[in-house]
C-alpha cells in the first residue's frame, strides 16, 4: 500500500477553519474565565485575567493553524500527525503554569489549575476544526 499523497490545504480554507476555531475557542475560554472569576473558583487573579486569556487563546489557535498548514505540505498523514503534535503541545503548555506554582509565591494552586484548564479548549477545537478528518479518523 502506498503512502497517502500530500495535498496542501488551500490557504483560504485554512484561514476560514482557523478563524472559526479562534471564535469558538475564544468564546469557550472567555466563558470559562468568567465562570471561574465570578464564582471565586480561582483564589488569586494575578495571572488569571481576560487580556491574558484572549492573547494566549489567539496565539494557541494561530500557532495550531500554522502548524496544520505546514503539515499538509510536508506530511503524508497531516491529520494524524497534527493530533499527535497537538497533544504534545498541550502537555508542554502546562509546564509554564506549573513553573509559576514553584516560582511565584503569590500564585495559588487554583489559579495554576485554572490556567491549565484554559489550554484545553483551544487544543480540542483545533483538533476538531482544522484537519480534513477531525481527530484523523
């Protein structure tokens, strides 16, 4: 059996999927942020703030969109590879938050967990929205 051929995703299609993913991820993360802040689920809000939520969500989705675009040009199985890269990136994205817990005295455990939770929706949305075959089935 020959490997699948590389078919780069058209830039307009990639941009449309990326924009849709961004809107969904932003809405989900802003709602989660609002719930956490309004219900007092984070004991400190030194790092858990709306501008940061927006900036990091945008960076995550833009980065995922660019990575998926590159994979469609370089990988014979871009969907499967993207899922693996997204999982690895999600796990690695937790490290700076864990680092905050050990290096900044004023950061609470609830704030660190809240920040880590906010990394999940963009990763899930990217894996569902960007590839031609969601979750590379």
